[in-house]
C-alpha cells in the first residue's frame, strides 16, 4: 500500500504528478478529493480530469471547511489523496440521501460488506441525514465481524455551514452518501478519536425528543433555554455557535458532543445524531489543557499501530477554535505515515466498542497491508505550543467556566437536598396541621354524636320498657318479641354506623379514591344534621352529576363541614328568618363543582383578601371549629389539586370548590 498526496494547482501539474509517480497506469486505486473551493466549474473540471487520467480508479470527493495534507492544515485549497492497494480492494456505493437513514445503512451493509471487509469510509452531506440511524443500520446484523471499523465525516461548505456536496468523477450531488468498503485478508484497519470539549453549564434533562429533534429540556422549550445561555443571536447563527458551544452527553463514562445544526421552526432544535429521553445534556467548551495532553496520547496510539497511510476526519470546530493546538496535533502524525483528510461537520466513528457520530473530535483511520510498525519519536516532545493573548484568555475563561460549573453543580445538589428535606418537613407539618384541625373539631363533634345517638337510644329504651310491661301483664306474643328485638337490632346498627362514620372521618390516614360529589355532601350533612335540626335551618340540595371524583374524600368532607358550619354560625348570629343553606353539585368543562351558599347577608368585601389567611376569624374562639378557611383552602388546593373561591350573592355568600 502506498499513498501519494498532492495540493491541486492545475490539470497540467496534476497530469505531470501522475506520470512522474507512474500512477496513470495503476488499476486498484482509491482517489479522495477534499476541497473548500465551492466553485462548481472548479469541481467539474477537476472531477472530469481525474476520470480521464485515472479511468480505473475509484474517485470520490467532498466539500470541506479546510484540508489536511501531510501534517499541514490548509484552507481555500484542494487536496488529492491517491492510495494504491496491492492486496486489498475498494468498492463504492453512491446513493441519494433521504429521511430513511436506517434503511440506507442496511443497504450499505448489504451491498458493500464482505467477510474480509475491514474498514468502511462514509462521506455524507448533512441535509436530512440522521447519522446515528445510518450507523445503526450498518451494524443491524449482530453477527457481523466485530473487527469492522467505520470512519469518515459530514461534508461542509467553507464557513457557511448551510450546504455541502459530494462528487464521484461524473456528478456532483448536494444530498447524498458515499460509502467506501476496504476489504482484504492482509488489511489492517484501526481508528482512534480525540474529544476535548467538557461541560461548563448545569445539567439539563431531556424531556421531549423524537430521534434527533429535541423539544424540551427541564420541561422548558429548548430554543428558549439555549438562547438564554448563548444569547439572542445564537439561534439565528446556527450551526456556528453550536460548533463552539455544543451540548455534550455522558455515555459510557465519556463525553460526546451533540451539535445543533438547524432550527426547524417547529419548537425543536435539530441535532446531527439521536438523543434519548431522560439523558442529561450540558453546554460545553474546549478544555485547552486536555487538548495539549491528548496530542501525545494520539501520537503514541497511532505510532504503535501498523500504519502505511492515515486518513484524518476532524471537526471544523477544531480548526476554527483550537487553531495552533489543532495544527500541532496533526503535524505530529506526519512522522508516522502519509496523511490526508479534511475538516467537516461531524465525524463518523465506529468499532467493536462503540458507534457514534462525533462532533468537535479528531478521528484517525490507520490502514496498512503489512503488520510492520514504523519506529518514530514524538516530534513535539521538546517544543512548546506558542499561542497569543487570545488563547491565554480563552484558557483562563475555560478554567473559570469549568470550576464555576462544578461549584454550581455542588451548590445545586446541596440546595436540592435541602429543598427535599424542607418539603418533607413541610409535609409532616401540613399533616399535623390538618390532623390537629380535626382534633380541634372533636369537642363539638362529640355533641353532634350525642344528638345522633339520642333518638335511637330513646327508641331502644322505649322498646325495652314496652317489652317489660308486656311480660309483666303476660300479654306478649312471640311475634311481638321478634319484632321488638328486630327493632332494637336496627337501632344498634344505626349507632354502630354513626361511630364508624365519625371514626373514619377522624382517621389521620389519607387515601386517594373515587367517590361521587353527592356522597361527599351526604356524609357532611349526616354529621351536621343534629345541629341543622336544632337551629331549624333548611337545607336545599341540588345534585346534577353522576360522575365520580378521584380525590381524598375525607379531606373534602372536612372542608364541606367547615363551610356548612360557617353558614350556620352566620345565620344564627344574624338571626336570619327562614334561614337556608343551599348545596349544589354539578360538572362543568370536565371539572366537578361543589357550591355551598346561604342567605346570611354575605361578607364584607374588605375582608375577602383576609378570610383565607391563617388565624383570621370573625367568630369568637368558643364558636370556632378550629379549622378555618385558611386550612380549607390549603386542603383543597394543596392536597386535592383543586380550587376554593368565595363570592357574595344576592342575599348571602357562596363558596365554590372545584375539583
């Protein structure tokens, strides 16, 4: 295997180069062309010339955001890489890109992959491609040889990031995929990547997502959140801002950049690859120290691998935002083997351990038809990277951002723990308040129980006395005794039911269940009936719904009791003639309504803002049930997720519970 790299100047110089190296007579060749000169005439002239000069070669090319040739980084140039294979073979598939990326990945695998295929190179435009789906489609066969490696990149247009193109010596396509398979028993293929972007923001949880379209983070629209961090110009300047400040996600203990490429104007942001619901995204920035350290690691890894040629596919973010650092890490590799490549808009990377479309990374595909390893030393070991004041500033800002982010995460974690503890404490207090309110009612309820029991106890006593008289006069009959005992049993059951109702009401436990609104009203009226009878208050009931409510019934009963008792107090205090309490229940717009109103004359409107405040009361302490409207509102709105409102009506006041 031999590789020849040339910076293209003209057709004449290209022809001379091919003749000098006797390349025009070779057959098993791969020609890759990388150009950031987006002139159609330039590409067509070069493409047709290559086809004429090298009719037996596999020719592919793409637009770039910069070119790489033998350790040098170029821009506004065209680089041609020609690789001669002695024992291996190249196959190509050029297909039109569409929305079925997974199916296209399956097609690539079916048509190109053989038993001895060691590497796959993918060049693609980024218009509608879902890169992760494409890779998953290629790897859909779980029995496929795990030694297969995939490299390549998304093509780019120089500095515009709006469109890109591919060509093959015959045509130019602005929406396509080129796949190259490299096969051979003697072929060695390995790949490696560097990624140096790390989180500088807090963590955001992905809530709503569909494949590579994310709609909400932390239950907020992603467009609103992203522009909040990167500024109002960020969305209008996509994907440029995302190149420098991409999101990262932690997978398999390593950060992977997720690049935002487009605002589809449907509430989402479009990423180059898929994101999962529940994953955590963070805004990131380059870790300058890590970039410097990784250059040596990259060289050590590649230099210990059989390498006769190196293909490099790197992110345009590295060329644009790491400059000197990116140049040096590429320069160091020229000692190992001839190298070529380009800066694009996303880097394909797959091997036996992972399958991803990277961003902000540098990927290296190492190929060799020999197991020989060339001995070489790291060329930059005695050199320091010189950088200007801007980069020193960036390094400091990067450090500040990372430290601040870590501190913020610690603060958020501590605050979250404190909030959680506070919520738990408040829940305990709320439970105690509600239970204490019930206990405060207990004294008055005992009187109501006595009223409930008085009639059945009197009936039991009268029945027993009647039986005794019958026995003394010897005028009883078996039928009379049986009837009297049955009546006594009914009275005792009534007493038992009364105790059960009151016991259940005062239980501190709170269970969610379904109940009809009218049953809530009936329970409250059953408890209040002795007091209502004593004060000669008319109750008007209007039932309008058969639907059941999922709620905490005991809590709602407690509130209805309090509202009825408040009306009773007002009616008695103001000595209203023909006192009435009207209780209405109905359903409206899917909500269940319970209204409690009276004809006691209403409430001074100046007090409307205060009546739901804690400890506010217009009653004497001995007349208060202890619950109060504050706790009533708290129960309905905090515990039962409803609302409690008040308004004056013609001759009184109306409280409305909405559930």
